[in-house]
């Protein structure tokens, strides 16, 4: 006979529906396995002219819908449209709530007007998601934390830093000879958090950026001479800037260099550049599908997303069972 807790859990998960876009189904499947639910059917197709079509294969009336999508890859705009179209389909099918589980939030680099007549695309995407009918966002390491303020709906931002902290702690480095290097001043706070987790020193690279996807290291604040360096960033795109920075650090006397980032976008020759760079390895999460090999390794964020979904859904479901309203 099931216990009372087991019955409550079965009732709670009765209305949870987990769906995946086409970009990162392997991660969505891992999340489903951890939650103990099926990765339900969402048909995604394209018309001959490239327009996106989405249809749910089952009723979502009254259900709490979680849409897992990584807005990334060569067809990044299609991935965004998939999420918007699927959200609209769920809303028109009378879903109770719709949560967008965005493992990588695209267009986040344009989060302010750095020059006249520029867009703020991070806000534009937020507006699109809200207008489509998304009730909540669960995401991982936004390019800047203040992007959460672009939304008028709740945003749960997860962090990969604890995963990297655990990963490097398990490698048994000599912390007296270890330093976490922030790739720029803007990343210093996150780098400080990682250095605290590892119990080691912090250094900050001062860079100039003459154009997009290009930067020059102007100097280092901190001691890296002969030390093992860990460079942490939120994303790696073409890896041109990163690899140039690594070579500059080597010229400045750095020892072994490790690289970690929350999102491995890896556009163009990025993987080739990283494998040719003087680094020991590059570790990224599986927030974006990555071809593992050479110096590229991944760690999964499935448990973190599963915990977040369970927390959000559990509170809603308990509220529903006792007949009340709950705002998380």
C-alpha cells in the first residue's frame, strides 16, 4: 500500500507536463528521468517556407506545463520561435501555468545601450516571452543578473558555480598555488565566489574590447606567476577572445590553465581553437548540446533544473490540493 506521502506525490505530479524543444532534448530527458515523469509529446515541424509549427499530442487543460528549451545553436532564432509558438499553443489549450525552462537565454549580451541607436535585445526577448503567455522563467547563469529585472513575471536563476566548485575541489589542487582568474572586471563577483569555494586567491584581467568577439588583455590585478589558473566565464562563443587571453596569461608567467564556463556556445572554429590553446581542459555544462572530445568536457545541470522544477511545481500543487492560491 502506498504511504500518505507517496499518494500526495502521485497527486502532485498528476498535472505536471514536461516538454522539450528540439535544441536540447538529451538534457530534457535527464531532467524527466530525475523527476520520474515522462517527457511528453510535443510535435514540432516546419512549413516549406521555414515557419514553425507546434502541437501538443495530449490534453494540457489545467496542467502545469514546463517547456525545456536551449535558445542556442546555428538556428538560434528558430529555437526562440519554437518556444514562443509552443507557449502560445499551451496557452490556447488552457494550460494552468506555463514555465519556460530556458537552459541558455539568448540575446542576453545586448542588455544595455552601450552606444547610440542600439537595441536592448535581452529586454525584447523578455517582452516576447511574457506576451506569448509564459508565467515563470527558470534559467541558468544569465549574462548579467539584472536581466531578471526585465521581466514582470518570476525568474528563477540557477548558478553553475557550485558545480564547478565541487568539480575542482575533487581534483585536489594545492590551494596555495591556485588562483581563479576573472576574464574581465564584470565577471569579478562570480570569480570571487568560485575562489571562496576553492579557498584560493583571485586575480582579475583588465581587457579592452576594440570590436565584438575580440578583446585584448591590458593587465592583471593579482598574482598569477607560476600558479595554476582557473578562468571562469558565463559563456564561450567563438573562443577567440578567451584563447587570446590564455596566451597573454602564459606570457605573464601563468602555470597550468583550466577553463570553465556555464554555456558552451562554441560558434565557428571555437572547439578547434580551444584544443589548440595552451590549456589543460575546458569544462562547460550541458545547458547547450556540446560535442565532447579533446580538451572539451561537460558536467550536467539536470539535477539543478529538476530541483527547481520540483520546487516550483510542488508549491503550486500543494496549494491546489488544499484549495488555496500560492504565489512563489
